[in-house]
C-alpha cells in the first residue's frame, strides 16, 4: 500500500487498496509537579479494498506493522501500539449506481508515547 496511506480522510477517486489513519483523542498524564510524564492516543485506521480478500490482506499487513511497535518517530518516543478493536464493513452501493462495492475494515489502536503531542 505504499503511497496509498493518507491522513484524516480519503480523497475522491481513490485507487484501492488504501488506508486512512487519524487520531481520535489524546490523554496526557502528569506527575504531582505538573510535569507531563506520558500520553496515550487513540488512532483509527480504515482500510478499503475492492474485494474481501484484498481488504483482509491489506488490513493484516497494516496490523502486523503497527501492533506492538515501539521506537522513535520524529521527536516522539512510542512505548507501544496496541490493537484495541477491529471491525468489518461492506459498503454496497445503491441499486443502479455504477460504483463498485467497497470492502472496509476498521482498526482502533492505543498509542502509548512520550514527547511532543
């Protein structure tokens, strides 16, 4: 899916399979002195494909890359990325539409990190 991963929302006329990643919320944790010591973000990852097999292969590849990841990304230290939830959605167009069916898999991850948010 190289080059088909986008942030925040899918563009129109998207070439499938594709993936969209966005942060839904972030919690910050401070010590008693008010110094931020850690943070936790929830990210949603949506995978679209034109077939069930395609969405399962792309989704599993993405899940394997993210699940359990730790390390640095820019100025942020990722302690762990943990899969919390996943679901399947089949988006069938209205009868008579010339739009192909789209298979959709969604993942929700918790990202534990330190550093800039």
